[in-house]
C-alpha cells in the first residue's frame, strides 16, 4: 500500500506467504483455514489463490494491519466425491449433521439434491501472525466444490482479520510497506506412501467481493498482491 500525505504517497504490497509444516504451536483465535482428515494417496499439489478484497487499516503505532482477504485452494482428489456421497447419505439418514455443505450449484452431479462435504480431505493452515479475527467472520464465508468426474476440488473462504507486521519508517512519509499474512502449512507434507505435498502460488488480485471504487485504509495505496513460498 502507498500512503498519500501532503501530496506524497506511501506504498504497501500485501503478501500471502506460504510456510512449511508448523511445529504444533497453538492458535488461540478460531482458525478460518482449518483442514480436515488425512491426505489421500495421489494428492500432491494444492494451488493457492489469494485476493485482497480491501485493506482496511494500517496501525503504525502498534505494528498491525487489518484486511479482508479471500483464499481459494484447488487440487485433484480421486476420492473426494465418494466422501461427499458417504457424508450426504449419513446426513439424509439422520446419522450426522452436516457442518460443511457442498456448493452444489457447480458440482457436476446428476442430482440437484443437498450434498455434504464434511468428510472430504482439506489441507490445513495456521495464520502465524494473526492478531484478531473479526467476529462477523466467525465462522468465515466458506464453501467447497467437488466434481463427480475428474476429482477436481475447490475450497474458498473469505474473512476479515488483523495481523502483526514489522514496519520500516526510514523513508517516511514516502515509505513502502510489505504487509504479510503468514500462512503455515499444517497438512501432512509427506504421506504414508512417501509422496510430498507442494503448494503452488496461483491467482492474485486487489479487489473481489467488495463492489464499487471505495477506498483502502485512509492515506494508503495498494500496489499489488502476491502469493510466495518461504521456508520457516
């Protein structure tokens, strides 16, 4: 993002940084990127898209920033739709409640019936530098799609949160800040079969759900959004 002050501008670039396997440290706030289950054989790649919907504030005194971000994860899992059918049958039989319905409008099923994605594997992540998750996004706006043919899976989730962020003001008031959302993988990076799991940066953008020109955090200009891999 870049801040406009007295005709000048301060820039800020928002980064979604993907790290390796977490050490198991607790995250006290609710986790909007909670995964599920053990990784099925053959699932080796997850594509990661991150879209900054709006940069809401930059708190320079407390070294924090707040943003609304939309994440989309996609992968191929040949076992996914069978898990959907199992969970759906259990829900319809009254054996369980469904906590994560499938977004069935884009599922290539022959039936328009309710579908449940509870039992399907999802990769899990921890927001390392999370400070606070907005109450109205608990639980976050979220959904899963699963293809009946081809095993294509998509998981989207959007939430508003604030994050800790080191900042450098040596060039103030013309400074640029890289505002980072650190996303630590908590999935099984190496499966029982020995195959590894890779996270591949995909689509990025600086606006999505919020319509209209609007404005970002007062005095700041967003210069870009990126997804990067890093080693913890």
